[in-house]
C-alpha cells in the first residue's frame, strides 16, 4: 500500500484547509508584526514565524502522504472578518487572535482524538500544538497588559463578542463542509478552554 | 499606590546532554561540531528546553537570542544553567543575569579587577578559611549583575556596587546607568550561583493621559504615514479619497487602521470606524480619538 492510499479526498481537503488557515495566519501576523510597538513585537514576530512554519509542516505532511494541497474556497479567518467586521484597534486584533487560537487548539485536539488519524498527521498536529498553546498564553497576557489603555470591561466584552461569533462561524463551517469533517464530529470534545499558566 | 508585582525567576541546571529526540532538527543542525564544545552546547540547549517548557514558552531554543530580557545562560565545564523570569515581563524590567562557578581556589590578587575599594576592604576582613568562597561568590554576583545590564558595553565589573557585600540577596547599582539592580546568591551542588535583575528607574515615555492635550495633527502627517504603509504617493491622497479605494485586502486595511492608532496614540471603536468612509473622516477620527 502506498502512502497516497491512506489519504482520502476528505482527508486531503481538511489538511489543505489547515494549511490554508496557517498561511492566512502567517500573512495576517506578518502585518501585525509590522505595526506593534514595544515588547509585544518579539512575541508577535515569533507568532508570525510559527504560523509560517505550521503551513510548512502541513505542506510536508500532505506531500509525505503522497498528495498535493488543494486550495479551499475560503479561509476560516475570512469568515471572522465577515462576521465581526474589521478589528478596530490593536486590542481587538489580539482578542480575535485569542478566540481563533483557542478554536484552532480545539479543532486539532478533536482531530487527535479521532482514532483513525494517520500517524503522520498526528505527528504534525502534536508538533503544532506545542506552539499553539503558547500563542494563547502570550496573547492572554498581552490582553491583560492592555487593560490600562482599553479597560478590562471593554476587553471582556470584545472577547465575549468574538467568542459568540466564533461559535456561529464554526457551526456554519460544519454545516457547509459537514461531509468533509463528519468523521471528526464523532469525537466531540469540550469547547476550548485556556490552559492555566 | 499598588504594590509592584514580585518577580519570580526559575533556574534550571543540568550536567546531562539531552536524550535522543529532545532537541529539534534546527537545534541539532545549529550545534557546533564534535568535542567538548558540542557537548556543552547540547547540555545548554537541554537546560533551555526544560526551562522554556516550565515557563510555557516555545520550546525551540533557536528562537531566543541573547542578551535577552527574560533569559540568561551560564556554563561550567560540567554543567549548564539557565534562568528565566516567570510570567509577563513588566515594562521596567531591563534584563536578567545568571552566573555559576564551580568550587575553585581564588587568587586574592584578582579581587581588584572586579571589586571596588569598599568591597575589597570587606573581603579582606573575611576570615581566611572563608575568603576564597566569598571571593568566588562575589565574582558570580558581579558577573550576574553585568549580564543583567543591557547597557554593559562600556561597563566593567567594578562599576557594579552591591549595597552589602555580605548579604546573600539585596540591591546593587551602577552609577548613571538608569538601572536599579537586585540579586540573590546561593550554593548548589554544582557551585556558587548568582541571579540578578535590572529595572529601569527612568520612566518609559508614557502614553498621553486623557487630561493631557494632544499635539496638533494635520492631514499631511497622516497621509505621509499612509503613504509609507501602503506605498501610495502622498500626493494622490486627498480628504475625499474613499478609505476602501486604498486597498481591497482586509488585512492591509487592518494594518493601516491599527498602525495609525499606534502611531498617533488614538483608540478607535468599531462603531466609530464604521462611520468612516473617507480619509478626511479618518483624520478627523484620529484627532478626536486621541
């Protein structure tokens, strides 16, 4: 059996979807890295390089499984902007990042729990998850440090708004691409929660 | 006035090389070729990996450059140690320094190279049986202070003065550095260990508070900034230019909007931004949101 025999059309679509999301994340954070000032520059620039590396991991993974990536119709991030509008300031950029990263962790965790996950895919997700947990942590800290400028209440309200939007977007995505991800729906996991520092 | 948050520093010390698979390909590739240098390098990366894991930071050690506000490294012939500040880095934190020395004899003539006259006087009064150990302790302390100072290029170890040379922890200073230092020294099986932190005593340029008048902002200043971000000639930008005509890419628009707020110290809300259609309105919002 060749490796390509192990990758179904749906697998290929989903891995390409992950890859595309990571590429979009890198493009977005490349822009954020150019505009942030002060100590946050270090973390955001690292985040940018992580996203690019993750896109590379998925590309290698798909290649190792004997396939080529396809271009999914729309990246998950684009749906965010449609649903909640453009982030109006740096706090909203970090808040949307926080919610999105938690969604990513939740999705990857869901995939890991699926018993049929190919070892090469599992290896790639586990490698990426190490970085994703740190992303959530540093963004949470950045938001805490922004409370003086934006106010705790406003930050909490923004996170709540984005979290609600995220749940709708994810539900829409499942409705639209349900057959692609049906197999993951059989392995539900709780809604994403932050890891305690 | 709120009490400043206590800073916690963790130190990992190891005399072992990393087990197979512990380091990533990038780290293995970056290791110097064979021999003691390579062993020391791998040991150091092992210590860093462990500490980064505990701190919840990315595990790839090649991502961290030194000097580093959060981390500091030190080696002896037999072990490597790394110190890391826990949690968010407070803005005044300038640096952290770590030094480790194995038990060794000390030549008293070298004291003048790193201790000032007062400190040398104190060391001379230490009973002879303890003098070598105190000599090494103060050496590690001065090294740690030096490493914690991001502006140490023109400094010597003598420039760092500890308040009480006998104290295992306490304050230290370097005149005209704009920094305040704190340190702790101790003994571990591998030798004498010192950790130092430095804090900026000069306040960072503060953001404008609501009661401070905002400097005047004219349209040309904003268009100059937009021109730089979007590579559009400033002459092409007028108050009537529609915002959406500047770019079709939402990410670029986010970059522009956030950059202008960071540059001109303003904060927009979603509701305010939704009302903006032209550059003239954007500049007006920048003026009122400052």
